[in-house]
């Protein structure tokens, strides 16, 4: 794997040299943008407004518009020397229980690996103490073009850095909660159903979107149709639906 970031994880006066690697990838099939009339590819060209001509990648940079309207060109070397402590440091500010972090905040995930022999012992110590205490570290670090909040936690002997959204990025849901009452018997049946369905090995669950898309593509190439799965219908009698679901799970029918 190619390292995306090199720096240090710091906790007090302890510093651990690390390298960050992308922990996830997107295996989904990619589709092209095309002209629906003839299927030709749609190409996005980068055109300079002032010169009305297409420009090369080498001519493109980042710009910040000043309050007076002037455009300040920021090159990679400018961003590489930001006066920002977290540019090269994952600074642990404290530790909390994992349940104290709102799951809505989780964004990208990175593997942090020890960078060189000097990092081995403090790295192993940090991973082990997190595993033993059941705590996660709350930190800040800067990657790419922004500073991020982060959670550090152990996973199979490896330190994982989860980049978080800032709390200010979360939207208020408004009045989405249901005001409908539920009965004690409905709650009992629902708890019984959850108890019977407890235990899912996520590793055995697979993304079927690609296979379904391939069926559609094949059907269109051959001029055929395809069958869609039936759409679930809301239960008219909630109690009856709960009881039927419990009987179904008891008999191993999924």
C-alpha cells in the first residue's frame, strides 16, 4: 500500500512516528457519462474563463479569493508548509468511550502503521493500552486540504485512525420522529424477534449491486427484460406481522 500521510501520533510527551494508509476501497462497477442519443462518451474539459481555451493539468492550481476580489494562487509547496501543528501530527487530546462518539460523525478510515524501528515499542504500547482500557483517542490531524477531527482505536493489533466530520457539519433532522404510540405487547414481540435474529456475520454479507447491474446490462444487450424483486408492503396488522415473523424465524425461513 502507498502511504498517504507521514507524521507522528502524539500523546503528552510520547511521540509515535506513523504512516497512514487508506483502509477502504470502492469496488463498485463504474459507469460512464454518455450522450443518451448515440451513446458517445461525455468529456469534461477544463477551460480558462479569461482565455476561453482548454488548459492542461500542469496549468491548474488552487486559488483563494481575497475580500477585495483579488485571487491568491496557492501552490502545493504553499500547502506543504502551512503553519499548522496538525499538518504532521495526529495530536491526541484525550480519551473517551467509543459509545460517546456519535456514529454520524464517522467519515474516512486509515490504517496507521509504525514508521521505522524507533516507532515499534511506543506503537505497540498505544495499541495495547487502547485495547485494554476499551477507550478511543480523540485527536486532530490535517490531511490533504483540511484539518480533521479523528478517533484512534485498535483493530487486530493495528492502530486505526477514523477521520470524523466536525459536529457543525451535522444537519438537524427536524421533526422526523414518529408520534405514534406502541403497546407493551408490541414491544415484547419486537424484542422477541430481535432476540431470534441476533447474530449476523457481516463478513458473509456481500454487495449484490454489481451482479444486478450486470443482469440489466446483459438483458439490454440481448433485447430482453428482467424481473424486479417485489416491493415490501407496510403491515396492515402490526401484531400479526410480528407474530408471523417470529414463527418464520423459528422455522429457519428467511
